[in-house]
């Protein structure tokens, strides 16, 4: 019921309520509003979310795309979920660069661009190759310090709002547009599944 009312009021309300960037929610406007919004207002069960995610063909799911997927998953499938990022701690502390993984947590379960996952796997993406010299430089450490420490495997998990995540990432990699495109793919999959 609430989603039906919000859908009728438009994407701007969802942006205001949930902090989801307006352009991500504006992807909704490209759907048939008379048919699509009403069908989207039906509640999706958490057990069905992984099937919806895996069922869409919307390009890459990893390699930096996880941030856009997390924003889109929260916007379309889990608006009450929280985006979490697992980051390599030394790189994050030194350069504020997000090297790791993002997913959406809802009621103790996690979803990313590949479907349902778990916290260990999410954190695993932030645990890096100790032999990759580029990561040492990005952490502000010397190669020797990087190799002699466990910095490559030090991770931290943060909760972040979609708007903050996209603002931090900026226009690098087109994350904002990708999130909007993925949101549209997910919305269309939900409509077709009903």
C-alpha cells in the first residue's frame, strides 16, 4: 500500500524519503507508469530477490560495478535495506579510495549483483593480493611495509547511504548512470515476473 502511494506520487518522493539519488529513481519514469508502478508496488519476498537479480541481463556485475548494483538493488528491491561497503582499511584510511565490495543488507541477509551472498564473501573482496605493488602505493605504504604487514587483508565494513556512496565515487566509472540503468533492468524484471 505504501509503495503504491509513493509510486503514484513519483520518484522524487522516494528520493526524498530514502536518500536515493533522484536520477536513479527517475529510471522509473521510463516505464509504463499506469502498469509498471502498480505492479512494482507488490511486495517482493526476500527469497525471490536473488532470482530477480540473477535473471536480469544488465552488463557487468563486478569490477567496480558492485557499487552501482548495490544502489539499484536498494532502490528497487530493498528500499528498507542498508548499503554496506567492505573496504581495504589501509587504502581507505590513506586515500579514501573505495577498494572492496558493496552489497545491501536486510534482516541479516546480504545481496549484491550476483544474488544472495554473505558477509565473509563481501569482506573477501576487500582482502587484496599481497604481491600487488600497486595496492601498496595506494595505501601509502612502502612495498616492504605492505609485504611485512597484514595490510592487504585488513578490511572495514561501513554502512553508507546511496546518495553518499555515489557522491563519493563521483563520475568515475559512470556509477550514477549505471545505477539508474541497473534499476531500470531490475524494475522491468519485477514487472515481467508478476
